[in-house]
């Protein structure tokens, strides 16, 4: 899918988890650091529900298309994206063209009351 500049209508913040160590040298989460804030185009891919233990979770998968950058091309599965108040986990990053665009698959989970 070709995305025109005018279709980049969603501000997305990509973040990486910060870590610290305690006195016993155990790794502890210490918040999130912003890697980049870019404009992207969001395309819904799928949504559904699944059972996880005693809870029903709503699973939403989207595809974010944005300009290529070395920072975004190096995103990992433990990074996250935040857009419109929704936090997404990074599922995959695919280069479109030779360093032209990136297609980033993301997944948001929202707990659903039974």
C-alpha cells in the first residue's frame, strides 16, 4: 500500500523500557524513554477477543506506516508505541522499498469485562 504524505495523520510516540538494578543486581523496570515521535498512517488489520485465564481480552492489531528511519527500523518486540491514548506492543517491522517507508505491526490489548 502506498501512503501519501497527507495520509500521515496520526502522531505516534515510540518508546523503549528503561531498567535499573537493585542492591542484589536484579533488573527492575524504571519507566519508558521516547525513541522517536513521528507521523504515521494507521490501518486496522484485525480485532477479536480471546480468553486469558479468567479474563476475556480484546486484541486489536493495526499496521502503522511511516517514513523510514534507522531508529524505527531497529524497533524490538519489547518496545512500545503510544497513539491516541492507546499503548501498543510492537509485533514486527518491515521495510517497504529501499529505505523509503516502514510498516510496523502493533497489537493493543484491552481487558473486557465478562
